[in-house]
């Protein structure tokens, strides 16, 4: 504007290499910065976990008790009262595996929606890649899942299963689910940062998803039923649902064949990899595109 | 926006002309900056039925108001500057700082900086449900310090924040506002920032802390950055700053030596 001579202030700034405050870094630099913050991500996750349970008498023991109580409630209702267990071998292990695996995705989503809004004072005070908050949240949930997995393995052994070689497939499977969860959390974090109403809506979305993901029933059985009625596409959609994919694979790794219905392992693993890659890359890109706008007025 | 344009042309004389000093290296350039932000919930009745009707009729929230907080401010800050910003309540001081930090998008004009400015505000806790010591570690790591650097700086930060014994292991929600502000200042000052923006953070400290924070700000200035300081306490500004900007109703009234500007400001506000 009214700079000296003919040079405007903007040109003067450009000549000295000054840049617009709060411009988004390049994707490459963003990933680098994120990698630099890996100790921050780890520390943030552990600190948040510790503080979550600091108010209760039993402290972090709740990390074991919560999944146990959850499993107990679902077993009581669906195993004993409703009796959905027809034709399913070891229904207890079947059900609890489903609940634990789905809870990982569900909790990552819920935490993701609050990742920006819940940390505003940190975001407004310090400059760092905002995606680290989402990564930390998912890491927290992973830690919780690993504890749940120990509980699960004990339950599986107690209900009469024997360890097999397929148990070795569990870590890579969890890796894929982790990638998928990070991806969808990043996407929901961007939505939640600008539309706060998402948080009110999310419980209904995740609950609907839970009922569609074959936590309580057999997907192949359901698919066969719709095949019979002349709607084969319903079964195809149910099978491709990422919630169901990770649950089914975990079950077949841990328990083996749960019913007389055959499972197409090759197809399920393809789905698992595809969902993980698509969700992670898509979610990261979507979150990154709004990086400079998080936490603003 | 048409409104703001008219306002701007009619007040072209209000902004003192910016004279560029070619001998010094600029670090922040603010060019004809306008900030307009939206306030929600002003005078709202907010019943569920009225909210539904609004969505059905596709109206904007009626209680949303636009506040034109900064109206065409221009200046250049150079390396080594410590700039005090004065003005009455609601004159746009905090908004200007938030804009320099990149937290508020400019409606018109622009802010150009070298590096990423960091804003220290009055809301003191970084993460209020975590302990002070966790906040120190997380704050340092978030700023990009390595784990070793964080460990090396830890004692210095604790010493500088000068909390009551034992409080470092309590959640920050139990801190008084002064303690929180001190700890946050100590964390932010552990790293050299290119541009540091301090919003009333020092006002909450006692005399001893003010003295030490002044020394810290001097140190930060020597490390070739710029410091912006908003305070109502003019003594703090006079002692700390080498330049003062006076904002009045979102416009720049004066920009110059502390003595001169503060004298005029004191006279105008009748303090």
C-alpha cells in the first residue's frame, strides 16, 4: 500500500523471502515434520491414557475391566437371552472377538471427531502438524486393543481352542486395521473440526455400522439367506464392509472355521489391504488439505 | 465487505505512512490488514424449533454477527524488535496478534512473516487435565525439540516457571492463572522462536517474575527474532520494548518510540 517509493509492502515482503503467515507446508515437508514428531505422538498417547484413568480408584486396571464387562454384557444378551448362537462353533469367542475388534475402529472414530476441538488450546499455542493429534489418538486405542487382545486370547484358550500357526497372521492383520482406522479418523477429524454436530451424530452412525458388521451374526449365513431371496448384491456389500472384513479375518485367525459356511480368505485379505490403503491415503490427503485452517477463530 | 471498503477509503489518513528502513532485515510485514470475524450466539433464543425452521428455510443463523476488529493496519517489524501494542479494551490488540500468528484469516490485506510465529495467550494450560511435568515434555516435543533436548531443557523450564513445590506433579487445572501463565511462558521460551507473540501473559506474574521474564525477552531478542507484547500495564511495555504501536478502534493511531507513543497514549486516555 503506502510503502516507500514504488514498491508495495507485499513486494517488499516477497523480496525478503517472507511468506504468508500460516500457509500450508508442502506434502513432503508435512510428512517430514510429522515423522519428526514421532516421540511427541507417543508421549501424547501415553499421557492421555494415564490422565483418562487418573480420576478412578482402580486406575488403568479399567483398561482390562472395560473390555471384560463389555464382553459379559453382550454374551448375556445375545448368547444367553436372544440365543443367536445357532450353528456357530464357540459362540462366546466368536462374539467377543467381534466386539473387541469393532470397538477399536469405533473408538478411533469417536476420538478422531474430537481430536481438533478437544485440543484447541494446544493448537492455538504451538505450531506442529495437526495430524499428530489424530495419530496419537489412534495409538491410544491400539494400546487399549492390545490389552483387550490379551484378555481375548485368555478367553479363547479357556473356551477350548488351541493355538495354531494362523495366530501369526494376527500382527499383520492388526497393522492393516490400524492403517484403516488412522485413515477414517483423519477424515472424521477434519469433518468434526468444522461441523461440531458430527459428534452428536456419530454414536448413531457407529452403532448402525456395528449391527451391519456381523458382530452378532454370521455374514456368510446372512449372505446365503439374501442369495436365496434373489438379492445377491446385499451379501456382496455385507462382505465388503471394512468393519466386517477385519472381524471375520480375526475370527478365522484365532478360532479357525466358526461354521459350516465357507470363507473366501483370498477375497477377505484383498479387501483388508485395499481398505487400509485407500482409507489411509485418502484420509491423510483429506486432512492435510485443511491443515492451515484447524483451530482458527 | 462493501461497507469496509468505504470505511477504508474515508480513513486513508488514519494510518501513519509506513517508511521502510532498507538497512534492517524485516521479519513481519503487515500490509493493509483487515480482520472480520464472526460471532455466533449473540442474542440467541436458540430453541430447537427455531433452529429447525431456520434449516428448513435455509437461512443463516440470525444471531451471527460480523465484527470488524482490525481496519487496515500496516507496519514492518524488523529483526531484534520488541514491539509493545497498546490500546483500550476492544481496540483489536489481541486480534492483531492472533492474525500475525496465522490463527485468523485476513479479510483483506496480508501478513507476511519469516518462520512460524507462536502466540502465548492468557488461557494458560496447554492440556489442563495433565500434570505440569507432562505438559513441559509434551510442549517441548510438540515444538519440535528432540527427546534429548527436552530432557536438557526440563530443569531450566521448571526453575524458570518457579511453581510452588510439588505443583509440577499436579494437573494444570489445579494451577492458579498466574502459575499456568508462567509455566506456559517458560515452555514456549525454551525454544528460540522467529516471532514470539505475548498476550498479557506477563500481566499475571508478580514483580519477581516480571523482572525475570523481561530478561528472557531480551535474550530472545538477541537470538534474532522479534517479540510482540500486549499489556495493559504500561510500565512493562516501557521497560521491555523498543517500539510501541497504538491501536484505536482497529486502526493504527501511532507507531514509534515508547516514550513518545506512551506519553500521547497516556494523555489521550487520561491515565
